[in-house]
């Protein structure tokens, strides 16, 4: 994937003490626009390329947050399309 773990980690560290995975995905899409587009393009074969990419990013966000000592719990918030959908809310322990 074009978006590095180091980039995701940096964005998480800048997000503060509390955030959800949708917020991190929005920040990735905004800050790393070219890499985000390339990663989305790699998901073009399926019916839902955004969902495929965001699920992959969500798994990577989870791993990095756990490594950094955040605690996650199931939540919901507006996704990139403005629709309420499930995500994980992260809080620093």
C-alpha cells in the first residue's frame, strides 16, 4: 500500500488523546492526497473501493494505536461520505 505505517503513526500522534478511526482516515486523505488516490486506485477491482481501502486502513490504524498504548472501543461516527457507520474510538491509556 502506498500509505506508510510511519505516515499513519505520525497522524495518530498528532491527533491527540482521543479520536476515532474515521477522523484518522480523513486526515490521511487530506494530508497524503496523492498516496491516498494511489491506494484507492489499487482497490478499483471491487464494488466498493472506498470501503476496501478504509477497512484496510482501519486494521493498520488498530495495530498502530495498540502499539502506541491507545485503548479502543466500538463506536460510530460519520465516515468520509457523511454517513454514520461503525468505527473504533481510541483513547490514550
